[in-house]
C-alpha cells in the first residue's frame, strides 16, 4: 500500500496499522513491541544514546509510511531491545500536518505502535519557547496542549476524555529522574511557517508555554488507542517576538546536537523505568 492510500475514505486506517505492525513483527522477528518513541526535530542525537538497534527498517517498506520530509529527521524506524526483554520501537521521523497528506497519515505511526503491542508512547518535538528563562537546549515536559490545527484524528461519534492526555504517572517518573525538569502547555499551530509575534502573544494569553507544529494530534490518537503518553519538548529557540533574531530551522538541529547528552540520558532512564 502506498503511503497516500491511507487517506482514501474507503480505507480503514486501523487495518492499515495492523498491516504495518505485521511487517514490523516480520522484519524484526519480535511478535510485539512495548514502548514507542517518536523523534521530533533535533532529537535524533539524543535517541542514539537509547541503545543499539538490532533491526532498522526503511519507512517506505512499511504500509502507510512515507520517507522523511524534514531536515533533521531520519526516514527509518528501529527496534531497540532492552536488557529486561522489552522492545522499543523508535520512529526516526513523523508526518506533520502541514505536509498535506491528511490527519490519518499524521497519526499512522501512533496507531501502528498500538497495533504492534505498545502500551506507552513517548512523543518528542523541537519547539519555540515562550518563557525567556528556557534557553535553547532545555527539555520541558508537556503537561497539556492546545490544538490549533482545527482538526482531530478522531472520526465520527468518537468521544475521548483528554483530561490527563499526558499521563501524570509518567510525568512524575520523569521528574524523579531529573528534578530540574519543568512543565508547560504546548500549542500546536498548523505551520509550516513559523508563528508571528502576534500569534505568539495570543498563545501566551490562552495559556501556552511552548509553540510548535506537531504532537497534539498524535497524543489524541494515542489516548484513543488506550496508550499512556509522555510528551517532551526540546526548546530549540525563543519564539517569534521573544527571539531577537529571525527563526531558522538549522538552529533547531544545532540545539538538538548541543542537548543530545542530557536528553539522551533522560530518554534512556525514562524508558528503562516505564
């Protein structure tokens, strides 16, 4: 199945996810995975410290998946075995809503992880920070989100409680591992343009602390699937109107490299204790 076929109205996205999970199980030799990790912009160096993958699969070999479309992302998924026998499914990229491929494609990796057996998903992203004290390279736990995409991955009369969309137990665990971690509300804009200073001021007024172009739709789909969700943003730059310089995607990648050691150790310890 081509990646674009998943958004055909006649297609059942959960069947595509099951087919994708079957390919992953066949290629890895593992009947199930336990934890999924979605890498956002700037997070690849950190995830490299998670452990050694014994299988790497090109996205385009798996039903419903496409090649990476953003610099700093990797168009492969990896299976990382843990010492206790569990497995982590690491996605090197995500589909962003601004790519225009439809919301089903955006959340396909989440639904595939659920079909593969994952009960927990860790969503990471690179984002703009609205608090001046959060310097580039600062990881921040997502406590809640505001979805400004004007869409949802849920179809029909599907009602999901999002009161604790980002699992409190997992946030508590992350703070046990790194007590210096702060929390914030993540605001997703559609993109791909960066936010204007006026939009950033609006985000602050409505309760936002972080701004970006991903994560919220994935978190909703994960909760629909019954998964526990941990969200971690890496502040890669001050948001527009806060930053004294023009925004540039290259600084997102560079901030990820600079913070790789801290974020990698954080991810590894969180995954180990989940």
